[in-house]
C-alpha cells in the first residue's frame, strides 16, 4: 500500500472515530465541572446508549440518576444505575410515551444548582415524545423532515424547546449528534432543548400545503407558540 493511500485511510478512520457518539460525548465532558448540585442524565435517540455509556465512564458516580431511551435492539446492556428503555422508531409507540414520562419525572423538582445532562441523537423525534393529541402519523403526509418536525413541535409536550422549559430552573447541558444537513439544532429530534425558530404561521402554511385534516384540538395547538428563548440551556 502506498504512503498516500495509508495517509488517506488514516484520515478517513480518524474522521469516522471523531463522529462516533461516545467520542463526541467524551470531548464535550472531559474536564467539565458541574458544581455541587445534582446531575441527572437523559439520553434519547438511536445513539443514546453509546452516548450515555460514555458519559457514565467519564463522570461515574457524579451522575445521580439517568434514563436512556433508544430504538429496539439498540441497547447493549445495563449502564450504572440508569434505566434503559427501548421504544418505537420511526413511529413512536406506547414505550416511547411511558419512557419519556419517566424522563420528565426524573427532571421534575430540580433546583437552579442542578444540571440535566441531555444527550440527543438521530431518532429522538420518535423515541422522545409526549403527545398532546392522539396518535397521528405525520410521516405519511408527503412533507419533508423539516416540515414534519415543525408540526411535531406544536403537537408535543417536549419538542420545540418544551423539555428544557420543564427542566427549569435546572441548567440543561445538551450534547447533540446531528442527522440533518446543516445541523439545525432546533430541528434535530424536533429540538427538545433548543429555542424554536419555526413559527405558528409556518406550521399553518404546511397544513394548508398538504391539505392535512385537523381536529379542533390540533387547530388550537397550532396557535400556541413554542419557546423562542431558553436561558437555562447550553448546547454542544
């Protein structure tokens, strides 16, 4: 093998390694000081197990408790004292909903000295969900993923920055692995812990564009704006 080919292979391998979930978490957390408050871990997405495992290896007992929500057959076993949940993807199921509620229970009642370590990867839209309407599969409407996520945010209790709101007054440290071109943080997994750049007006335009049937409840939710600023969030 030529030296040029060896160098090219080494560069490619280094890029692949750097993009792995555990490596991304390691870079974000090594040497970090979380102060004296509690640290609660919530990991959601297809890469959630790897991300949570890396966080556990780095922080150890500094993490008080945690939950990992990942796709069926994506768990690789127990991690510390975390609850490991598998759920539906790309369509959320009852396990998605009950696991998300477990996560919300963990972050309830935290103080301003506490930290929620939120690890998010692709697939989080289905795996991390608290629906405000009965089951509604937007994937079949013909819209692209950005349009779908714009609607999902309006019909969810955790998307579009609403999860971070529920964590307040605790500080949220969010580590996000992107699966969308351009890395729009408010669109990855529908942005549970990031201010939402989409608007109610845009959501209603999508409904009209695809002639989507809406119930009275859904129309009411389309009028409720998502958070445009989140003072308690740090995203990496």
